[in-house]
C-alpha cells in the first residue's frame, strides 16, 4: 500500500479513470455488436451512424487508438453495405 499522499491520490484517480474507460469501451463493443446483429440494411445503417459517432467520441477522449477505431468503422461499414434491403 502507498505511504505518500501523492501516491494515494494516484491510486484514487487511476481507479476512477479505469472505471470510466471500461464503461466507454464496453458501450462501444455493445454498439458494434448491435450493428452486426441487425439484418435489415436501413436499421443497420442507423445503428452504424450511432456506433461511428460514439467510436469517434471514444477516440477524441483517448480511450482507444485512432487506427483501432478506423478499422472497426471500416469493417462495420463493409458489413452494412453487404446487407440486402428487406422486402416489404
């Protein structure tokens, strides 16, 4: 256990940041899975828009690397473009 005041603060701050990072990364994974599970192209496109927006926000906060997010966005877009529009 830490003995210095600054070391104790570091422990508190790093734990708070860890939890914030964890929740945002978990939410981004959930949004990605949501896009992949949808079979209708129009619904998937709207889910893709939400996921891309959130992924960009995660990058700007520095929680994920920009190339990681670029790869995820590219794969999601490719997936949505392969879907067929559901017949009514």
